[in-house]
C-alpha cells in the first residue's frame, strides 16, 4: 500500500516566531493555517489577550478565552521573559534559525533589549522581521495608545458608517465591531511578509518591514479618499448602505421575519432589469403595476424609481422571510443577500459543500469544537488548522529541550527564575 | 529609484474589473510585478460609471479618480477575448506570465476556454487566482456578489449598529477592499509556493466565504457556548457593552467603559472623538485630563463595573467635557496623559489634517495624463530592501496595447493594425482616443 499523505500547506517549512498581542495574532494565524511552523512566544503566565472573552461556558480563565482560541490556531506556544538575560539569549538562538519574526511591541522596545532587526539579522541574513504596530515606527503618533475602536475612528471607517438622519436622528458615526482594525492590519502585514519571502527566494536575503495599522485602516474605505481628492466631497453616512455625497435610494429592506435584505436596485433600473424584477416580484404575486408595458420606457422608469424601490421592492421583501427573498433573487440573477446574523451561517449548505467548517480537537478538554475555515481553497497546497491554540507554555519542553538541547532540570530552573 | 523590487520579473495577466480584483493587482504592482490589465471598452465596469471624475472634466473611460487610485502600477491592453484571435493572443500572453487573476462569476473563464486545466496546458506552473463571489465549488457558486451583499450574507453587516435599530452596516464595500487583500495574499502565497516547489495551482477565493472568518469570536461563542448574536444589546453601537443588558462580551475587546464616541467642538458632522479606558488607572488619568472633576472620583465611577452600570450618565458627563475641545486638541490632551483617544476622521481629515499620515507620506502625487497631478494612496508598510511604491499612474484604456502586442509578444505592426480593423483590439464602430490613433501611425 502506498502511503497517501495529505498535501502540505503552501508555507510548510517556514519557521515563524510570533511576539504578538491582539494587534498581530490574526496575522500569525493566517501564516500558521497555511502551513508555517508558527511558534508563539508569550510572557510567563501568558499573553494578556487570554483574558479577553467570551470564555468557554462564560468562565473567565486564561485557557478558556474563545477570542484567544480563534486567533491562535495552528501555533505552538512557549513562554519567555525577554527582560531577563537568559530570555534574550534564548530568543537570539531561536531567531538565528527563524525565517520570519512577527512582532507587535511598542516602537523601540526590542531595540532597548538589543533585539532589533539589525542585531538579529547579523547572525541570520535571511531573517525577515515585521513590526506590526498601531502607527508604525516613526511619526508624531508612534507612541500613542490605541484600540480597535480608536483605529476605526481615525482610519475613516466611522465617518462612513452609521444612520441616515431620517432613520435615527442625531446618531453618532458607528464603528463596525468584530476587531476589524486588527484584521485590516493583519491582511496588509501578511502581504508584506509574503512579498519579502518571495523576494528572498530570488535574492537570498531577508529584510525589515515597518507596518502600520492606522495606515491599513486609512486605506480601507473604498472610494472615500478619491471622492475627496478628485471632487472635494465629504461623504454622508446612510443606513445600511454606501456613504454618499448626496442621498441615494435605500438598499436595506425589512423582510417578513423582521430581519433585513440587502437589495441593490437603484442605478440598475433599465427596461431589461425591470422586466426581470417584475418576474421576480410576480413569484409572490407582488409585481403590482410593474408588468405594465409602459416600464419598457427608460423615462417612465426614471420617473417611477421611488415607486419601484420604496413600494414594489419593499412590499415584495416584506411579504417573505429574508432567506427566501435571498435565494429567490439570486437564483434569478439578482445580486441580493439576506442580512444574516452569524448563527445563520452554520446551516448554510454552500459553506457545507465547500467543507468550510472544521472540527478542532481540544484534547485537554476531551472535546472538539467547530471553527470557521478558509477564505480561499488552495487546490494544490491546502489550508488547515493543524492544532488548537496552545496552552500557556505548552511547547516549552519541545522547543527548549528537544530543539535547543536543555535538560528537563535546566528547564525547571528557568521556570523557577521566571525566565519561562 | 533603483531599489530592487520584491516582484521583479513577475508578470500578471489581470482580467479583473470593478474593485476587488483591481485592488488586489494594485498591490502586486506596487511590489514591482508587471500587471497587464486586459480590458474591453464596451464592457468596462471599473472606469464607468464614474462618480469620482473631477467637476472640471468630462466623464469618460479615462477620467475616473477612483479608477486611477485603484489601478496605479498597471498597463492596459484592450483585447476582445470573446473572439478567437483575441483568445489566441491572451494565451500567448499567459504562456509567458506567472499569475492569472480574475474576479468574474464562477464559470466565465472556463466558458472562454481559459479554465485552470487549459491554463496549465499553456503554462504548467501558472498560479491562477479566481476571485468570484461564492467560489468555483459549492451549490451556490453561480450566485453573485458586490461588497455589500457579501457583507450582508456573511454576518458582517449585522455586527454594525445600535441595538433595536436596523443594521448600520458598513458605509462602503469593505469586502471589495478586503476581497482585494485576499486576492493579493493568495497570489503571493501561490507564487512563494511555486518558487519553492515548481508547482502552480488554482486558488479558489470567494468574496462571500472570505468574509465569514472575520466573525471568528462570535462564531465560536455560537459553536462553543451556543450564544446567538440576535440578542438584547447587540450590536452595542460604539460601546463594548450596552447598559441594562446581560453582561457578555461583544467581540470588540475587553468589556470596559468608557468606550464610545463623544461630540467635540464645534459640533459639526464629523466632530467626534472616541475615548476608551481599558483599566481603572486609565480612567484616573482621564479624570486628570478632564480637570479632576469631583464626579469622576465618586464611588459609582471609580471601578469599571460601576462605570458599566452607570454608563449613560458617564457618557453624558464625558461629552459635556469633550464638547469644550476640538477633536485634535482633545486627542493630544488625552494621549499625552496616557489615555486612549483619537478623532473620527473623514477623508478630508486624513488627507489634510492627520499629522501621522503626513509624516508617513501616505498620500503622494502622481501625474496622470488626463487627471493631472493627483494624490494617490500609498502602502501601509515600509520594506527596508524592496519598498512598495506607486511608480505608474493608472493606464488610459488600451494605452499599452502596442507595447504588449508588438513589443512583448512580437506581433508585427501590420498585425496590430489589422487587429484594430477587425475588432480584436478595439470595437470597430467605437470612436478611438487620439493616443490610440497615434499607436496606429
């Protein structure tokens, strides 16, 4: 029998050291799930992010943070106190054979310990080091404190998101939740690291990357910057749809079940579209006057835009549950979607077909849990969660004894001296 | 600049359009890859309709400001891939390229005869990144998306808003930006893998599916704890927790107060600051910044649990103070005292008023033949050896057809002219821009 092994991930063979808090752990997950041997280095006692909920069964504990679990899959974990001489010595030894170091410490911190890129690369010229920090290594804000909400404010996300005055008077700008500032920073940092890795395959040398989350967020508002640069426009927030220089028709409609549907109609209303729309609305007897031949005249359509959107489309959507509208519309070629809460995704047959949900074993609990899977299917080198997030110092023996050659006795001494 | 480029000698055949695909290849171009954008003027959805053409210019295929920003670092070839001759030219280009990237619906490239099985016959180690709405597999692969639809279906829209109000959602196509990120990430990862192993592959990216992992902690709260997001107090506006609702984590970091947006002087549309205190110490520092008012040290506000319990009153009192300061002034007062605060910034604020972005040269001007000298967004990372930078403005449509067809592929000038006459390089009945006429001289 031949030994059929699963294909390795595209980053198999890379050793990556992650010295990251909540700002950089997502970037580490992206690298680890694609096959890199990712070693997460936490301070003794564990990374503070282990205290961020939600927690398994709502019991706060550093090994029960679901946020930490999610963002630290496919990593091994060791503890190391870099503020001790031994800690720095071991870090240097690990850095000597690492391909990439991903770090999120405050600017100047690693340099103050003699662990900056210059010093580490002098013993490993192939080393790539990415510092992913809130504002980058230079500039008047480089030492400012931040949080996800702060980045969504300064990056421009909030200025674009919120409510139309008619829907919610005096509403503040709204920051979408979910930690997306960290996602934005992580995506760009991943790109920069990969570009440096590709370059290294040709040039043989590593390099240093100074990545800024503020800049990543400032880059992630689609055309808002272009609207200002080219037209001097400052955009207004609108309920559930694009910012705009002047009000645009709504795209979010309440369905029969009280949830919403995103239906992009305005701007597409030509005679062909209106014919198809009439057929869609007619499936539930809601076409109204839309089948009237007068709607084959673009001028009539233009004069009746509000009637079509605010009466006919709105009433059709109000007559059915959101999921039914979504599938009826999409199967007829309309780019519409149900505004779903995350719980609706678990039963989504399309995600099921793509093998999206993954069972991840937590052997210390004797249980396994369902995790979200991959953004993209790599047909030649699959994405996979190789292990659940590490327990605190779980791989200390593997790394310090088996790799760096310490004895178990020496390891206990390090633990007693709070080096690990 | 003679610095080396990370993607020197890498060529990308870019069939993508609108936003997500072009946003992906923009970054590959910034790293130095040669991006050859295949376009067709009758069927173009990134250049037109344009809402970002300067008021002083005519709206046409070459005057969209957003197109310019999204398509710097590229070359444009006009080519009718739906005709046999055009398809043959596309294949010759693919044979000497490294990456093919597109963001059509799931079966379009296959229907053109350019599915992965065909592509690998033309170029065995090609890295093919498809960026469709729902991916190339799965029962809904034929469904289509724009950013807002991907955001809706994946749960991203729902997590933005005030409790008991309709979703506020995202005020732009977040998933066109982020879908673009994933397109570039997939291409770079596939390229790295190819360089190491010699193997190409098809990477099947889905805009809708790639939105789902951005809800990770909420999804684990569901699969592990059984907690649904349709619940009282969720989403909690800008707060970590909505007062008067069960005290649970809402997936935006620690459960703390203050954690909100506050009006600032002079109270115009975008005069807001956000302030967050992660600890009682940070709260004490904010108290000092506010001038140590007595209420800030009253027992109900000294602990985080008290501040959460009396959050409405807390926020009113903070706002009474924040309205006395401008948003940049407030930011500086807070940050210099170790308090987390930043201004809500519009696009104008980012371009004109943000000292950090100015210092980091986030917006630098590039000369565009139709739009003139205009600020373009730069990379959010600085690579010490191979900096990513914008070296070309966006191309005029078909600007590089001759350069690529004659110069790179070696067709004769007569063949080029014949292709223009027979509708391979430009629709025969469509007026041609002067630079196209010049190309045919």
